[in-house]
């Protein structure tokens, strides 16, 4: 199942934005303990290619393997 990546707008707390992923129609936020499901839409998120998401992870110090661990929604297993 394909994953689409996005980046939120920069803020003071997150000057490079936050990394988001959409899989199976469900939106996830990369958090310290992995991917958290978001129950809301995020406005002004910019689409990223896989390569751009990898660059974001490297810049922010996140393990690149996290990009391959976006959960599959239960109803798509």
C-alpha cells in the first residue's frame, strides 16, 4: 500500500515543520515513539517526495527506516 508524505508549515517549536504520512486514507504524524494517528486534517501541509522525506529525516536526526513503518489501517490488513 502506497504512502504519501507531507510536511507541516514551520513553527517556532518545529522550524522545519513536522513529517506527516498518509497510508490507506489515514493521516499519521511522526512522533518520538513512532507514528501517531491524527484525527484531524492538517491545513497547509506541503507534499513531499520519498527523497524529500528522507532528507527531512536526515536533517532532523530521525531513522530513515521509520519511513517504511507507517502503520497500515486495521481495515486494510
